[in-house]
C-alpha cells in the first residue's frame, strides 16, 4: 500500500493543515492513520464532551496546539447556566501529566479556573499562547500566574519598557486606564504595530500631547487593525486619518461616542477596509458612506447601541441594501436592525451571492415585513437560493414553515443554523433536518417543534455536532426516546427550575435540551439540574 | 444574474422528502411562480408602479396583482398571491389598517409559539412599535375580516391548505376578537406551566392566573452581556466627556399595580433604602389605603422597610426595580450605591403576584401583572 517511506508521507502531510483534510487523510488506511496521528500538531475539538483528554493524548502524542470549545452557543445569551459545564481543568491536568509539549491553548466558552491557569503556567515549558474567547471563571490572580511566566508587568512604565524591548510586538490593545501620553510613547516605540486597540481617546486637541500623538500615529505605517475608542473625543479623530488608508479591520463597536459626521469622515478615509464592526448609530446614511468608500469590504457587523431601547430606527433594511450594492465582496454579515423587508433581502441576495455567514437580528423577533406585513420567508429564501456557499445562517423576524422549506432545498453547504421564534409546525424542523446535508449545529429556541420532528430521524444527530432546543414543544418522553435509540448521543435536559424533580411525567415539556454526539458517554461533571438521559 | 427559477423545481422534487407530497407540489409549483428572483421582470414593467427610492417597493408592486388602490394594499397582495396561493382561491385584499396579522390566528393553531405571542405583544409595546396589542386582532374592517381571506395576512402556516382549514376553525375566535377582547383569544393558547424560565407577558384580562410575566425575553436580542455592559459604561463616560453635566439628579419612574398614574423619584435625594421606602409609601399611600382598609392593616405600614424585604411573609407589596441589563430585581439586596447606579425603574407590585415564584426565580423572572398592555413599565 505504501510506496513511500513513512518520513516522506509525513513530510507531505505537513503541508496539509486544515483539520478537515487531516481527518480525511487519517481515514485512508491504517498506515496513513498512524503516520498522520504522529505528525499532527494542531487539534480542534468542537465539543469538549465529545472526547476525553486521555484519548486525545493517546492518539496525538505530538500535540502542540489544542482548541477546545465548551458551552453551546446560546450560552452567550444567558440561556445556559454558568456552571453547566465546559471545565478546562481536567484537560490541563491530563495534558500536564502526559508528555505532551503543549504550546498553545485556545478555548471558547469554557470555564477556566484560576487553578487551571496556574497549573497551565507551570506545566509546559514551551507554552506560548493562550487564547480565551468568551470564557469565564478566572480572576486576575489566575492571569497573573500566566503573566508571571511571560514577563507581563502591569504598570505603565514597565509597559513602556516592555514595548521597547519587543521589536516584534505586533498587537497592542490598551484599556481605558492607559492615558494619552503613555499611548503616544508606546506608539513611538512600536511603529511596527499591526494591531492597535485604544481604550481611551480623549484629549484636548490643542495640547502638546495631542501633537506628539499625531506624529507618533503617522509613524505607525503597519497598523492594519484598529479597535477600542471606548471613550472618545470625536473632534480628535483627525489624528487617526493618516493610518486609516491602510486599515483592513476597524472595530468601533464599543465606541458609542463616535457617530454622525465625525464617524463618516473617519470611514471615508478607510478605503481598504475589509472588516468593519460598528454600532448602529452609524445609521443608514453612514452605511451609505461605507458602501461608497469600502469597496473591499468582506465582513460587516452592525451592533445595536441600545438593544432594549425604545426602537429608534437606527439602521433599517435600507442601510443593508446600500452596503450590498456598494460592496460586492461582502461575504460575512451580522446585522442588528429595527426592521427588514423581503424586497431588501431579495436585493441583497442578488447583489451579494457570496455570503458565507448571514446573521440577521431584527430586534423585535417576530416582526414581519413592515411594508407588506408578510413573513420574511421569501427574503431569506432568496438569500439561501442565491448564496450557494452559505455556511452559517441566523434567522429572525416573522417566519413560517415556508422559510425552512427553502433552507432545506437550497442551503446545501449550511453548517450552522440559528432559529428563534419561528415556524408554525414540526414541518419547519423536518425540512431542515432532511434537506441540509452538511448541517453540524442546529440551535432552536421558542419554536413549535415537538417530538414528531425530533424523532423523525434520530440518526441525523450523529452526523451533527450538536442540537439545542429550548422553549419548544419537545417532551421528556421524546428526549428519552432519542437517548434510547442513539447511545452515541448525550441527551441533556437542563432544568434550572427543577420541575423535573417533581414531575417525571413523560408528557412534560422540556425547557432546555442539548444533545451532542460523543465517543465517551455521559459526562461526570454535570451539575444537579442537568439530567443526561 | 439570478439562476433561473425553473431549475429549482427539479431540486424540489428530488431533495425534499417532506411527508406531504401535496404540500410540496403546491409549493414547488408555487416556487416556480414565485418570482422573487426575477426582479428584472419586475423592473421592466416598473415604470407604472409606485416608485420608491430604492425600487424595492416598486418591485413588490410588480409582484402584486392588479386591482388594488393603495400601494399598501398592492403590496399585501403581491407576495401573498404569488406562488402557492395561485392554486387556491385568492385571498382578496384585506385592507388591514393597522397592517398586522392576528395573533389570535396563531393561537388557534395550537402549539404555535407557545406563549410567545404574549411576549411578543408585550415586547412590541415596550419598544413602542406600531404593533400594539390592539392591532393584533383582526381589524373589523367591514365584512372583510369575517372572510377567510384575513387569515392570509401576517402569521399563517406555510401551507395554504392549512390556511383554509384555519379560517374555518377560527370564526369563533374572530368573533371574540372583534369584540375587543384579545385576552380571551390569547388564553386559548396552551401556555405551558413551566413559565418561570420562559418569560412572557400577559395581555389584559388574563384571568387564568398564568405565571406572572415579564416585558423582555431572556437572551434576546442575542448580544453578549459583556457588550451591553461595556456600552453602558462607555456611554456614561462619553456623556461626561462631552461636557454634559454628570447625572446630578437621578429620576426614575415608579409604577404601582393598580395606580392610575406613575410617579418619578430622584434617587439621589435618598441615601438609604429606608428613606426610599418611606418616600414611596408617602407617594402611593393614597392608593394603598383602600387595600389596607380591606385587609384591616394600617395603611402606613404598606411600604415600610420591613415590608420591602418581607416578601415571603406575605406582606402587601414588594418593590422591584429594573436594572441596566433589563432584569427585574428585588430591591434591597445590594448596597445602596450600587443600587443607584443600576436602577432604571421602580415597580411596586403586590406580593401576592410574586408568591408562587421561588425567591431565586423571582429575581430572575420579570414579574408583571399589569392589565392593560401586558406590563406597566
């Protein structure tokens, strides 16, 4: 079978970096499996409960970089209790015991205790990189442990010295507490910066510090990514203009102080922008400026500046249509808006057939098309029909089963679907499960999907990473049925109000169900209110 | 530019294995006619249509059918009549003045959106949207509302077959709706009992004792809490930066169940919970005397501090507040300074409405039993 010595194959495999490809390689034959596993350095585990650390270590002794994800996505929105799970400690403990030379750990939605961080900082000689996204459970003590091994100092003088000593420093993100003159000094010492985050940008435009800052900024010709501006004096933004022309990523989503003309002027300087994260106070008009200026734009995220507010029409469908018309390379969208129309979505679908991620959040979750009073089925249908490469979709607005028919029919590449307050019947869910062959993650809340939909094809769930259903119509009996038929799935019932204790009736509706495929059976660290069927 | 729609039909037949073949074929045919991708067709005939800046409305008109007066009516017809409904008797135009479908419709189709219509209505009202509770009923626009056509608007099942069924099922519902009693209709909705974690608003006249409701939906909009907190902090700082006066006075609305109007208090004029409670008591005593009279207890005690905190012992009222995150919390838990910083509104509610909720759930749930629009705050 093998025409080459193992070393040659290994060398070839070095060029294969994508996880999917590596997984495919390992399935070819036993010998390729063996070679691949010894040469694999980066492993991605999308659900930390799908496999155990021991098995990971056994299979990939050469592991250097591990990515782990814990809680389901809806945990970001307070739908999952804090102590549900996703503890990283057992992983670090197991890795520490082994001979793995871990260099990088990337965690998302995991619970990271100070203890874990301490253990981490002591256990791996070559450890270089810790990336925490949406994690919790640690305090500054824990971070201090990490920092102690990485020369992290806290005070400003030390920060300046650190920056001076770091000619390779590429990314510097400062919080509010760093004053302007420090910022200016840091920039003077780090003109090679690529990514800059400014916490507080408030100063007197006539001050010397400001002038020095202007000069310092101009020297930073490498800055491609700019963020922050938590506090900002809009009239001083002109100091930033010189570097705007090189920016590829601008994140102003924490800068409510920047809006109106000043914001538009800033954007007009950013001709090379590829990713823009912004608040909705930019308004439709501001998005029009983006459309005219940012022809290279690929990703747009518009966040609500007042999510629970009184519905001032900050951005509407008009802004989105303008951007779609002006930015044909747009492929990733997260858009919080007050309203959306079918016509707008249809237009957007025509203008931008390259969407990979399309996440629309209408703040009133079941709002119909305000012009026609129709559900938004047709609009989203146009999106899935036109965007053949769509991998991620989040729906909102008034939606019936029809939109799911379209999704099942057209969204062939869809991997992740988020549904809230939609559909009329089980049919909606069935269309999706039957149609979307590449579906990996399905998360549903407040939809009328019941046992019939859940049980129609339980085998499907083994092809997916996970399914979340909350406030739907599935019953305890239905969930038990899935668990019985599919031992390779963990079916978790999250019952914070502990109703299940008192009422074990199978007909009882389940408030939150999370099921996922796993190779290692029931997890042992679930809190009391989680029952694994 | 857009792929020909016809190509779709083959896909429809082969890939969708949905149980109801009839449904598919309808939809399949419907899709063929559904011209949403053929905008070029629309625009070519557009000149006669009502124009709009973005040509979007014109597009909609294009999709519509002849014979309607106002643009609004046309647009209502367009998507409705296009496609699958061609096979069925067309729903004539319904001049839905408020422009909203009926939520009662939804309720009749049981299992739909359990409880959400309540939440949604309340939600809409909070935001001050057009979709007020009233407009969720069928609008009694002449005889039109009696006809099945009205079913077609807004929320309806995706299958037109079901539509027809619905309309015949719903006349009773409609009648009651017409008489301006939305709550009765909405109560047909099978509201699950596990209500505490499922927040919902209760529309007026809810007499079933459904779990107390809240104005906002948990986890919606889907934004990370970190973001909202940071924004709140940033906004506050920016206000100061821009030279606006710092919050010298901190007026918040105070509502009370049963009181015909709200009051406002300046939180900065108090320094302890005791002071606040006395002030509230004075403000609202005129409303409580009646109740207290019937209970036989002295009116003065209504909002004393012991009452404030004495939820579990069945005291008359509890005071709750809405914090920056939009959550309703029991007053008295956190230090006063922290409370001032996070309190956005106050609400005095009957403790009887809070009874039945565990204290923890009470903290988490958005308790509200206001009659009129689902919540008083």
